[in-house]
């Protein structure tokens, strides 16, 4: 049994190497692989599963986040080996090779999508302008890919060009995010040794248990997805692919929301202590700004409604901008009222801050 397993490992390693060598032979099927799949992997992938999570831009690189699950994972519900990242082009390359192998076992040949030519940086002409293009992640969604434009030959500096004019069909490159996929696909019994079926021999099962192009390269070229990476990836964990607040973000929403509520109550408490003269002076200042005192409360209500809508619609940047700005203004206004009540500030034509009228008269 041990000798058979050793033979299987040797056979899979040799098969993987020969596939990659064929890429340089000019047959076109595995063009540009450059020994990409010759990773010398000896893992029995029949016991493993893989799940792609999202396509994100992390550390200025478009990557796919994914997890690998060990034996007995019960549809990726346990035995997770870790969460990792891989360059989106490399992941698509492994996925296409996996899909091509699966198609071969089903009795047909998978046609290579034209979009595969753009997993590496390519020179192109768009609207009479020469740019570089490469497949990356869609900026507004964590669940789709896009053809991005760049201004340099290494495709590191993004350019603002519409690549739709190239007419490249990306529908052939589909990643099933959130789907638990077994690393090794096994053909059905009626696919064996038929006229159009997948030809096997007595050692097929043992050899094939090690043959997983996607999981092999994912394991070989993976990088650990750290805490920031996981938070960014999990922010797209919704059915429509739009970002949502992470657990940490939700906690901070609660914290800043409570700060705003207590600041508003503190401002109201300070205003109740204002003298009539101070109230008149403040009203005059507000009128100079083109507003009425009654409009201030309405503005606060409108801002609160906008914050609530932004949270509901998951406009993350707008939510934080409105919430933090409102908290800062309320805290600043409360500080002003507090210092004025203690004689350390004044308002109007004789504006003073951190001083008293008695000190000036002295």
C-alpha cells in the first residue's frame, strides 16, 4: 500500500510537471503558465475542500480571499486550515485549470475564455489611447472581477479609463464565492471508459486523489489573511456583494452614537443654564449666519435621519463622515457653553476665550 501511494505521488508530480512543460510547447492550452503548476505538491486533496470568500483590494493588490478545509469538514463547516489571499489572476489561472480538468472527466473540452489573456498585464488601445489592462477586483463589489486600466507596464498604477470599449467578455471567469467546493472532482460511474467518457485504469482512484490544480496552487502561493484583511473581506458578507459594517465597525457605531446622544443632552443642559442676555447674543450670531434658532433643531434631526439612512443603505464612508462630524460639533459646542458659564469665554463683539472680563478690566 505504501509503495502504491508513493507511486501515486510520483505520478501526480510528474503529470503536473508535464502539464506545465506543455505550456511552453506552444500548444496554446496552458499558455503563459511558465511552470506555474509545477509546485511539487504531495497533498492528498481528495480529503480537502476550498471556499472562495471575496475579491478585494488589499495592500494595493487585487486578491481573492479563501479558506482551505481539512478532512471531515462537513461542507466547510469545520476543520478550517486558515484564511488566505492569492493574487486574483493566479487564482483564476488555478480555477480555470481545475474547471478544464473537471470538464475533461465529464467528456467535453472547456474552451479557454478570451479574458484569460488578461490575467497578466497586457498592452491595449482604448479610445485611441494606449494603456495597460489587467483583470482585477471590481472596486464597488467584493463578489466580481473587472478589467482595470493602468498607466505602467507592471500594472501597479491604476488609470481612469473605461475598459468597456475593449469588449472583453468576463462572463467565462466565474468564481463561486461562498461556495464550498471539494478540491477533487470525481466523475460519475457512467463517465468511465465509455466511447466519449474519461479513460481510467486500475490506479486511477489513487492517482486522482492527489490531483487538484486549484487547491495545489492555492496552497503553494497563498499568503496569510491577517486581521485587517479578514475585516475588509467580511465587510462584503452580504448577498448583494455590497459592503457592510464589520463587527468592530458596529461596535464603534454604537460608541459614537452614544457619544452623540450624551453630547446632545449635555448641550441641552448647558443651554438651560443660559441667561437671557447670553441667549440673545447667541441668537444674533446665528442670524448673522443666515439661520434661525428654530432651524438648528431641524438641522440636527435631518442629520440624524441621514445617518440612519446611510447605515441602512451601507454607505460606510458617508456614515462615518456624518457621525464623526456631528459628534465633534456637539462636543465643541458643549465645551464652548461650559467655558462661557464659568466665565472663561464670551461671544459677540467682545469675543474672549479662556479669559474673563474682570481680568481685562484689571
